[in-house]
C-alpha cells in the first residue's frame, strides 16, 4: 500500500472553494480507500517562515495536511490527476503495511 501526504495552507483555494475540500472530493470521486485532513498548530515551508496561526494577533494561515492511503497504482493515478489540475502544494509518498489483528 502507498500513503501520500499533501501539504498546503488552509486558505489555499481552487476556484471558489477551499483547496482541501476540492482535493477530498476528488479523492472520494476516484474511490480512494481513505483520506483525512489535518489542521496544523505550527509549521514552516521552503521559505523558512514560521507560521503560528493560534497566537494572538496572528494572520498566519494554518498549515494543513491531507493523508490518503490505497493501493500503489490507485494513489499514483489520483496524484497524477490532481497534478493535472493543481500544481501547488508539496506531496510526498511512502509505502505502508496494513496491520491486521
């Protein structure tokens, strides 16, 4: 199985909708096994600017991460589709094993 993590900001938009909602709908429409959106407390990116959205008087956008998991081919397929419509964000993948009781 393959897990992908997509890093973006809460206020990133795709047209008139929040980007994270667009991505989640794309994943559901393509029958991805599962995905979760996480809101970060603090983070920084390539520009090395610390984002602290929960501090008083902060105008920082909260960092967001979407994690999805499915079979390797399905994850690669949906990420290719996402990249054909949206070029931003930072995406990583890594192999995972499903633990069964």
